[in-house]
């Protein structure tokens, strides 16, 4: 398994440049409704949660596809949509628990994040690195260190060795 | 370019008409503030009552709005101002303008007045006037929430007024989001007078990018520039309050109205004091700079509520001017002005003026309705925000703005009010900086720093760097020489930024290594396909600024209105470092500077654009109402 998108919502400033960059790369337009990811907002409480395709292992989109247009791509760690094979039934859209499968209503086609073949545009334009593209195998280590840091501070503060 | 439209909406009849925007018009005015003044100038007859149905409100997205141009979320609003009687013009960030463009519209031209409280619902090319009876009386936080619930879409963007706009406070603002305010010149008052509570918009369309690959490359480079730029780095963490530190230290802020130019023991208002409360930084649409604080109101009014800001200007108005010295007071005050929808700058200046009058015994509790107006009284400030927004007691007088409040309170109060053309100054003191003084005096919307402030001047750059930057002999901070041209240059580049719908914190306002003329020409090309040179951009900017000038001269403005408050000439700054202490503006030198300024623009000695200037800019048409 390759790399994956990781979202740290606490770093998101809500600027939506990721949405613009995505639609620009995929469609040559600035069109948030065609973006493969979306910054979901709760304006009154200053909260943003960027939602991306999780490229699931047992992907519901893949499971329900009647023509096997969605396939696991282990090299890039993604579920890939074969647009030629897709019949546009939108079962995948209904099945995705994250709303990550979308529809281009004008072209009447299903749209899906393909991690830009390993160069995700959204990541390039995220100034605060709220979206990162990292090795899946070590994805948890940064957060583990952060958590350990808090524990270590407590240890240093309270658990002074008796000999000291 | 997609066929973005202008919608002409008559609230009296409910009629809506749309037009596409010809490329010829784009080449003359771009969009945003530029096309806005073109529409406004043509739609309005001189002499109309700003609060009557004949006034026209324009709402405009910039030419690059909602695209990958850095920070393309700005929205411009215009009308004849109920505060000044001249040009009403204001600009707000957030996400409203991009949504308007996604819905297919670049400009709204709203005339007439609704018979009942109403709001506009704009969705993908459709415009509906809806009843807002249930929204009337609601604040700016409740209103968007109720609209979203009613229409069943959390992604709707709303621009609305609070109680201040409904009550026709002459400096009521228009808000989108928690705190993005089109604050100045009373555009919220115009909405209130039309019984227009809000504009709600949702668009799912796209904006074609002429040269996507180049656009992506351009923005990538820009992101690198921002990451490497020291000023931007600080700005992304401290926001606009960072200007308070150096401005206060050298002595160019107003304290106790206009009696001091530094806040004694004022460190509690420095940017660092905000860090304790800032929970994160937020951005407007497409902006990698993210200069807006978020916080939870720690105490007092609004305690426990999420809020955004405060901007430096609000910090100055609600604290420095009225001599409050705790950031906590600003955090509650900021919450209140946003809630009621009132321009913080105008309010703070009006209140500081009233406190000084009270201190000097020119007014007393008989006039203030029993209110004891003292410096630094945080609770009094909170109460007065509410009283002004609701036009209660003495608040009803403050709600009238400088010109009319002076009429009410008497001739001996005039000297103490710090305004230009009827709009109050922000909390900066320009007595030691003639260029900035000229800027606020000549601005087309009254005392205002955002029309022309040579921000980069404050960085005290070496002479040769500035000469290279501007391409001419510009002013030094403190000098009269070169000021006229410096102000002219900044007026023009800010007019372009406002017309493209991007943010002023990216051009030279901040740092000499950020965007300049070539960059804007290039951005316009990669995004819209319109090929333009830097010289073309300068022409457009001159056209926009001169047309704004014409709007004002058509309403009777002239040289006599391009004047600083009398105190700038008479009272020397009592505090500050170096040349900032003991400074006044020299009346004769000011006049010379003003002459140079008019000449640079191609305007006559009365500030009226000369016929040859008009014809050079394609504005040959004589202003209506003139011979």
C-alpha cells in the first residue's frame, strides 16, 4: 500500500483552495461542486472539516458496482474508477458512507478522487498542511509522538524517580 | 470567460432583468469596484435621497472572484452614502462573492424599496424576492442560520444586516460570516431603507479558467513567495492587530479621541495579547494568508460565543480611541458591533468624540440621557453599541454620524470631531505622515486608509529600493515632497485589486516583494484570457478612480471637501518617537501637495476632472446635472 491523504482538521483555515485546485486540475474550471473533496463548514462555531475520499479497503463503492468499474489499485493505495467501464448507475454514490463519490451533473458522470495519480493538487495548495499525503505504513507515528509527548510531560512533572 | 451576468432588481415592483457583460466593458472596468462605480454612476441621478427608493445598491464580485487567483473572495458594495451624501463604497471578505459568481452573477444592481421586509434568494441563475418578516429584528448571527434552515441548505452564503441597518443607523454595515463586514459608508443603512434584510446565494456552476496550467504554476509560485516572506509569516499568525505594536510605539494612533497619539501603558492592546485567546486563524476564499483570528469571547457580552477578529481598526476604534486598554474589552466589543451590524470604526470615533465633549463640559448628562461618558469605561462602550444600534437615547444622536450629530450637538462640538467628508477617520494619526494625511483627505469615500495607504512606506525602506519599486521619486515617511504621486500610485493599484476582487493585503500594502502591476496583468491573463499590459491596468485604475471622483463632484464635492480635520493643522502630536512627536500638518505645504495631487490625476485646481482627462479615459460624457 502506498501513500494516503491525511486530514488534520484543526489546521484547516477554511479557505477552500483545495476545492478550487482539485476542480481546476480535473476540469480546467473553478467549480467547487466538481471538486473531489470538500471543506464542510459550521460557520457559527468556527469549525471546518475537510472531507476526502478515504480510499477504503473494503470499499462500499467497489462492492456495489455492477460492472467492476471500481478497482483496487495497490500501488497507489486507491480505488480507481475506470470511466470507460462505468455505466453511470450511481450505486457507488449512494453507497459511500462519506459522500466522497460525486456526480458531474452536467456531463452526467460519476466523479471520484484518484489521488491525481500520486500528485494530489489539493495537498500542493494547502498552506497549513491540513491535508497531507503521507506513507500509509507510518501515518500514525506523528500522532503517536504527539500523544507520547503529553504523557512524557506528565511523567516529567509528577513521576520523579525516588532517588532524585 | 463564462457569460457572467449583471442582475437589475427592482424591489418596488419585484422585476428582475439580467444582462451579460460585454468584453469591451471588462476592458474598461474589469469588474468588482471598477464595474461597480460604472453601474452606479449610470444608474443614479445626482441629488437622490440616499435612504429613498431611488438610491441604488450595487453588489459586486471581482473579475477574478472565486477563481484560483490568490484571495479572490472580496465583495464590493456601492450606493450613494447616507453617511456622507457622496460615494458609498465598501468591501468585505469571506465567501459571498465567489458563491455569487458560482450562481452566475457578477453584479447586482438593486433599486426601489420593498413594501415589506424581504430578502433575496439567488440560486444558479434564479432570483427570488422572499418575505423576511420573521427575520426582521434578528441579529447578524441568527439571520443566516434561519435562512439556511428555511431553505434547507447549509452551504448557502448570506450577506445581511443586523438591527443597526433596520434602524437606519447611518453607518450600519453589511455582514457575511461571523465578522466579514462591508463596514464603511453605511451600506447596511441603504439595505435597511429598502427593507432588504439579506441576500442569500448558492451556486453550483463553475468558472472557466483560460489557461489552467499557467494558473496553477502561478499560484504555486505565489504560495512559495508567501511562505518565504517574513511579513506574511507574521501576518498569518498575528493578523492585522500586528500593526498596533509599531504604530503605537512610534506614536501614530489616536487615543482619547484625538488628544494623544499613543496609548499610555497600551501594551495590553498589542498583537501578542491576542495570542492567548486566538484558537486558530481563518481564511477568506482561496487565501493562503489566513489573517483572521478566531476566539471564544472570554467575558462580558457574548461570553462563551465563538467569534472572529478583531481587526486592527476595530481594536483601535473600540479601545485605543476610547482609552480602553484591555484586549478583553475589544473581544466583547467586537462581538457586539458584529451582532448588531454596525461599523466599528465609525462608532468608536463617534463615541470618542462624545466622551471628549463630555470631558470638556460641552455636553452633559442632560444630553447623554444620563450616561456618564468616561474614558476607558468598558461597560459604557458596550451599552453605547447597543443604544446606537437600536437608536435609544443618546445612541440616536451617535447613530446619525459626524455631520448630523454636529448639527444636533452644536457648532462648538465641530472642531473636536475627526472626520473627512462626513466619514470618521480610523484610529491612526497622520499628522507626522503627510502622504497618509493626503490619502485620507482625498479618498473618494471620506477619511479612509484603504483607498491609498502607502503601507510599505512604514517599513522605512532604503531610498533606492523605493525608487525601483515605484519607478519614480516617492515620498519618505514624514515628507511632503513626492507624497502626491505616492498617493496617486497607491490609489491606482488598490483600485485594480478591488476591481479584480482580490485582497489588499497581497499587493504592496504589506511587503515590497509581493504582487505588483505585472503580476495583476499576468493573473488576469491566465485566468480570463484578457491580454493586458501594466500600462493598460494603470489606465483602468485611473478611469475607475476618476469616475468615483466624478460621482462626488456631481454631488457637489470639490476642493473644500478634500480637507483634513482642523485639529491636524492646529494641534501638535504630544507623544511619540523622533519626528512623530510635535508634528502638525503645515497648511501651506498641504495646499501645494493637494495641487500636485490634482495635477497628477489630471484634475483642475478644484479637483474636478479636466475635459482632456475625461476624454483620455473614455469618460468624455459630461456629468449629469452639469452644464
